[in-house]
C-alpha cells in the first residue's frame, strides 16, 4: 500500500458511477416494499410458483438495498476518520478503503442481475446463418467459445444436440450451461454475431463476412411452466445420433427431434442412448422455448419488450469479430477488445459485464419512462 495516494473515500463512493443513482436504491426500495406487502398476504402461499418468484426477487433486492446501506455507512465513517487522521494513520486506513471499493464493485455487479430467472441455467442455441461452410465454421467457433467460457468459470455444460457441417463447424448446436447466474451472465450474448476474416476455405484468400445467431433462454423450473402440448401439435422424428467414432459411437436410432407444428419450433436431443430419455429432454426444452415466447408476448403487451431475435443478416449484429484487423466490437456498448484469440478462447467477461450494464441502463430508462 505504501506510495499510493490517500484520497478521501467519499470520492470513490459518491462520485463513482456506482453511486446511489446508479444503484437506483429508491426504485429498488419501492419495489422491495411492494414485494414485502405481497409476501405478507396469506393467499400468495397458495400459489407455490408465484411465491417462489416473489421470494427470490425480494431476496435479491434486499441484498442490494441492505448492502448499499451498510456500505454507505461504512464509507461515511471511513471518510470522517480519514479527515481527522494524520499521515501515518491515513496510510493505514487505505487498506479499509480498498476493501470498501471491492465491496462496492461486488454489490454493483449484484444489481445487474435483476432480470427474471437470472439465477437459472442457460439454454443456448447457436445457429449458422447464410454463407455455407464459412458460416458453419463460425457457428462452431462460437459454440467452442461459450463452452470454454463455461469451463473457465467451473460451470457444467450438457450438450443436447449438435448438427455438424459438411466440411467444418456446425449447422446448429444446443446446450445447457449450469452454474451460478448462468442465464444472467449469458443473456448479453443473445443476438446475431458477425465474423469478418480472410477465409481459410477460400483459395483466393478473400475477405468473408459470416453470421450466426445465439439464442439464450432460462431453464425455468418445471412447476412454473403451465404448458400442455397436444400430441396432434407435435411431429416426432427419430434418427441416428452423431458420434465421434470408435467404440463409443451410437449406432442406434435413439436421437429424437420434436417439431411444434403451430410455431415450427424444432428441438432435438441426442444426449443419451435412450430414445425415451431423449424424447423427455427435447419435450422439456420445447416447453421452455414456448414459455419464453409467451413471456415475451406478455412483456410486449406491457410495453416492456425484451426485444425480438433479429434476422441473421447484415446490419442486425450485436457484436463484430474482425479477425484480420485484430479487434472485436460490441455495437450496443461500444466496448472494443484487441485480443480476439483470447475472447474466442472464452475470455468473455469484459464484454458480458458491459452488456449487463447496458441492459440494466435500458431497464431503468424504460421504468422511468413508464413513471412519467
């Protein structure tokens, strides 16, 4: 700590972007009071799914509000001690200031996870766009990037389905990432990702642009999903699971694809060797996707739409990966990274935190607009 300038802690707290205005403590306090009134209603506990949602949201808000109040008190106390301390004492107090700054950052990050189902697992689908082998290779690179990111964080990944490209990459992949706030962390990745590079598949070494979509939905607890799908609305196909070859290859038609005829949504599972189990997995994920669509419709009706999945085409991307010029740019946040190899190896967190900040700011702006 020696040699570091001792500045009043009030500056790092009150003047930072992580101040009370950014935390939106008044808004969170109002919402917490509403939830506490709901929790005190005996009728709530007749609906276990609703009770759990209210309890979880209240718990998250309570941690933020009470944590902010404690930090604010500690920061004010430390500021007063710094003003009265001599040079030697101020140097000793710097360690406490550093601790408070770290706690502020941790609490600030907690405030970014106020979206629904932030704590659940993330169901991720990566799909190649138009562009043939180049696009399929890009979808494969994105699939690997997310799996490496999950591995870095100690998360578990269950690969549900993967359709390999003819020459390279994947046509599509679907997997579930399980871990602390997996859905919350992955949500900023939802959208269209654009790749620009000199294609290794072009003998003339021309520059190509490719697109792939990333769809992220939460793994909502089954009891919350009140969706019944009549058999007449489903088409069921079975096929042989793809394998890596060798003794472990699956040579039976155990993979299952379910197509929801009214919407055209198709979900496949080749996770297990059991056709029955794969059917159950595919059906559960199909219900999750239908539930997500229904929730989005409700939010749109309430003028709080989360936004629709854009077409996989030029101009709709959320992020560009320009490999021949060695940079990645997120078009929502403006954040640029100049280490694309590291990002594609799973070093995503700077981009994700910036995306979460952007989403939180968007939510606050919408809430303020509704109040006007």
